[in-house]
C-alpha cells in the first residue's frame, strides 16, 4: 500500500480509492484507507451512502486533494445540478447528531450474525467441496468451486431459479482465476432462510 502511494508520487499519478464496504468489518482492526496514508496528496477518495443507508438515497461523495479542489469546483459548475439539496442536508444532520455512527455499529452487529447464517449453511450442506474464503468484512461471502465446475454456468442456473449469486470469474482481469461464487447474505433474517437457499443452490450444483 505504501509502495503504491510512492509509485503515484513518483509518476505524478492519481489513485482513485473506492472504499467500498469498509464500514462493515466484523473482526480485527480495519485496514486504513489509502487516503489516510496519503501524505503527498495523490488519492481521490470516493464512497456512497447507498449501501450503508438505503439505495434510493443515490448520494455519493468524493474527497479530492487540495490541489484539485478548484478543478473539481469548476467542473461541477458546468453540470446540470448537484441533485436534491434536502437529502444532502438530512444526511449531514444525521451524521452531525451522531446517528450515523450508531447506525453503523448496529448494522455491523446485525450483518455479522447474518453472515454467520450463510457460512454455517454452506459448511453444513457443502462440507469440504466448497472452500469459503475467510473475510473480515463486506456484505458478500466468497466461496471457491472445484476446478471442474463452471461458476458462470452455475450462476446462470441459480439466477434462473431466483438466487442472487455472482460468478467470481466475471471479475478477473484477463488472467483465468479459480472459479467461485459471490453470495450476498444481508437479507437472511434467520438461519432457516439461509439453509433453504443453500439447499436450492446445492441441488443445482448436483445437476
């Protein structure tokens, strides 16, 4: 991470840091954002409130280095508009009054439990045939498939059956990676729901 920042400084380059899901970390100390280590001001830090509050808010942010503030300010002046001011004011007040920090603490506890529902269901139903990647945070569980199994084919069948999973291979950068699944867990309200969903997935994998 420090080497990346050093490279950006040497090359006079910019790093756009999307600190996605950083609010949801369930154990261990969170990794510091690159922006917090950026003494040379080479990082543009972006994020969204859509995941931590609600998707319909459609409110994101970008923190730019002081040297770019005027450039971005001038660019914004040529855009159609900043969007509705009322949601921005509401979120600002929500944060200033301390509700946002309390909300994050509550959601971290809730999502840690719901992640446990999915992981326990996967381990009990798939056993060693599915390798669950240990993660300290995020709102998805990643699990590796056997080399002979196509994650894209399985995901197509799963989505047709109403299961919201994604293929890990869709995210490779041209170099083939091990097949795997990305599975959300935030909507599981009990262990039984997770067990039922994983049993449906296992039935598709067996066909």
